[in-house]
């Protein structure tokens, strides 16, 4: 254990001497969280919605059919009570719910006006805003169609309610995405490059002749990045809470646990890349192209996954950041517990064990 701690101390000193690397590792999260928190935004289609139809009459059925025919919406579930709505949102399967009151057709016929309610998942404010606008437009089109040439036109008032993020702040969506990007960059790329650098310089073989087992040498090099990533998580959460006013509605302990799990997945990926790369340039290229771009493009952070072709939706399932992004939004923004994110947690755990096992096995073969 004393030798293992000595290796960790050596790696910390090596990182500390490189001031530019330290600035990137600790400064980058602060810059990204501020830039992404106050900027960026994006067409939404094929979004799954739920319907709570108390009326169940010809008018409500016609309105639902019109929504379903739109390219923007796909009716995923028909609900039977108001209490089911938030439960469906917490499952993460729907983005919008339409509530039609019991006297919908009667109100139209007798008072020439009726009201419906749109409830959106505003943890992604851009998507929530677009979906409510699309739904309102479809309802207005329906209203014009049924009015025809009546002297007193029908009026359907739309009440909009945004769950989790009433003010539609963009930071609610970008904070989880930045957390995933920062952890991948710090853990995956830096771990891979550091180990490959030791191989290029010929110092890895020197360390491997020490009494400590080879896999422990590699793990010792990954430990400092685990610590630095934990610091980054802390700084991001503090900035998001006190600068961007993004609340932590769920368990902080659970959020930190899931973040550590994702860090371990990223470190395992870095070790796997280091076992396959022959040079630092190759390790950097694999990390950026193989991990960073999929994180941005296929995690749901910047582009809704449901908009993508089926092939890309399938590929997105092997991107670790997709599962972590879902977890952070669920815990931090929606305030739900482990019972709702156990599947995502299990996927990340499986990925960590798989990547770590393959990385250690390939490392033994490579340096035996």
C-alpha cells in the first residue's frame, strides 16, 4: 500500500508541475458551465406525449387525432387520472401531456369556447417551449377547421404549465451536459494520454519492474484524475447552484454517487484507449473523435435523440454520457430517486466493469 500511495503522489506532482494542464483541468469546467449556462439553443419532432381525455367525445377525439397526425408528436400513452401525469414525466418517456376537460364538446357547443391544458417537462426548456408552441398551433388549426363560417367562432383557450423549470432557463439543460463533457475530457483523454506518454518515453517499463503489480501501477496513474474530477463536479454544482440558480432537487449523495460511477466509467475508457494507442496523438484523436463528439451529438445534450434516425438512436445506447445525462437531469432537476434511474445506473455499472476488464486484459497482453 505504501508503494501504491507513492506512485499516486508521484503522479500528483507530475500533474501539478504542468501548470497549463492544471489550468485546463480545473479552469475548463468553470468556463464551460458559464458559457453554456448563458447561451445555446435548438427543431423538435416525433416527441412522445400523453393524453388525459376526460371528455371522450367526438370533439376531443378529433383534436387528439389532429395532434397524432402532426409530425411533431407521437401519442405514447392514454392516461386515466391527473395523478398519473407527473409519474409519466418522471419515467422520462414523455415530453408533453394534454389534458382535455370533461365538458369539452359541451362548452364548445353552448359557450363557443373551451379550455385545454398543456403540461410540459421543462427540465429541457428549449424543447418544452417548442412543444407547447407546436401543440398550441395544432389546436389553433383545429379551432379554425371546426369554426368554418360560423358568425360566432369557437375559441379554445390553452393553459400551459411547465414542470421542473417554470422560467424555461437554458441552464437546467446545459449543466448536466457540461458535467458529462468535462468528466469525459478530464478522465478519458487525460488518463489515456498520460499512460501512453509513459510508454513513449520508456518510463512505463521502468515502473513495471517495481514490486507492485502492473495493473496497480496503471490504477495509481488514474487515481489523481478521479480526485480532480471530483473537484470539478463540486465546482460545477456550486456554480450552477449559486451563479446560474439551478436547484439540486434530488439527493445530493445520490448525485455524487452517480457522478463517481460515471468518472469510473470514463477512467476505464481512458485505460482501454491507452492499451490500444501507440502514441499520444493517437490517444487524443481516439478520445476526441471516439468519445467527445458522440457525447455532444448522441447524448441528448444538444440534439434530441428522438429526432434521429433509428440507426443513430440504437448507436446512442452505447454512449455512456447518454445514460449519465439522463441520470443527472432526473436527480438534479426532477428530484427523483434511485428507483427511477436504476436501469441507467445498471448500464453504467456494466460499462465500467466491461471497459475495466478489457483494459486490464489488453494491458497484460501488451506489456507481458
